[in-house]
C-alpha cells in the first residue's frame, strides 16, 4: 500500500518535471523569436517608419533631376514621407530657402555675398562642369575662354573668325537667374555683359535641343546632360570631364547646393544625411554629377 503511494508520488513528480521542461523550451523559443524580431535591421526599419511628413525642394533646374532621383529613393526607405521637387532656377531656390517657401532651396552656383549674409546652411551635394557645346558636325574641337567670351559679347559672330566654317554663329544662352548662367557669367564673362541678341532658353535640356538642331549653334549646359546630340568643346586644351573637374584643370565648374535654415532637424535632416551617405553619393555619380565624398 505504501509502495503504491510512493509510485503515485513519483509519477506526479515526473510529470511535473516534464511540464516544466516543455514550458522552459517554449519560453526559450519565444525568447529566440523576440530576439530575432528585435535584430538591428528590424529596429532600423521600425525607426525608419517613424519618419513622416512632406519636404519641398525648389530651385535650380540643373539640380532638379538629381533631386528627383534622390527623393524617389528616400521615399522608398520612408513610405510615410513625401518629397516634392520643383524647378524655377537657382535665384528662386535661394529666395525659397530664405523665405521658408521651400524646406530646401537648391542652387547650381556659389552664393552671392548678399545671399550669404542671410545665414543659410549650405550642403554641397555634388560638383558639376559647365560644358561649352556645339553641333557634332562643327569641325572645331577647342576654344579659348576668350573666344567663348567674345562670342557671347557679340564681338565674334562668324565661325570663320576662329578657324571654323564661314557661317554665322547661333548663340544660345540660359535665362537670368539660372545657376548655369550664373556660373558661366562668373567664370567666363568676367563681368562683361552677354549680348541681348542671344537666343534664350529656360533649361539645360532646351539649350541642348536647340544646339543639336542647328549646325551653327553654340551653347553651355551642365556636363551631366551632355550626350551624343552635341559636342563638348575643349577649353584651353582641357576636356570637360569628371577627372579634369576634380583636379581643377577644367575651370568652368560649379557646386550643386542644398540650402536650408541654419537649424535642420527631423525629416529634412534625415534627407540631407541620406544625400551625403555612400548610397546617396552613389546615386549622384550614377546620374552623371561628380561626388563630393
């Protein structure tokens, strides 16, 4: 009788141990799942999802295509963020940043002294060359800075005067306020006025199209959009190339800038950090500009 009682107690104890073992194993499995769910990559995703809101970027039409691609990639990472990108020219981008009409103003030239006095925070996202372009059929491959300046002043009006064909030069130019024009005026024109007889176009793409459609035309555009429709001329014997711009040997170059208030935070800071990250700079390079890192 006593032996039977002992056996029952032993069975109950054994069952208890088995239940404890099962519970412990289940607990370990649950903890393991929690550890896996709480891994750094998942935490980063969860943190990213906390970003929400809208960013407006406005300004340079040269910077605009880069902003659009960068914004698209940034929004993929942060689905609750909307980034709106607008053009309008560098001067408008500066004013938009100053007034707060845009969260980020964009410019494709250095700021003027009076603009720097507004205490904007400058973030350089890329470098760009300004290419002097002609029609591919033009037999000239090189000009001097002085040649280019005199063409835009109006002192040289026929290609034969600089070794080309006997044909009137069609001079194509960007509008006032364009960052590309601002860089061109600062570097090439040396305070000389551009002739009022030039053909004005309001984007780099429009200048390229005009030059591509006129065998006697000359224009200046962002190096990033040079293609086989036009020919980039060497200046002072130096080609417009990434290597030559980075080395400083090609002189007609400029910065791509984002402009913000001196204090940036939240989604604006997150966007600027992304642009300067390895991933953001890789996008800049893939799209044809020159990285700053």
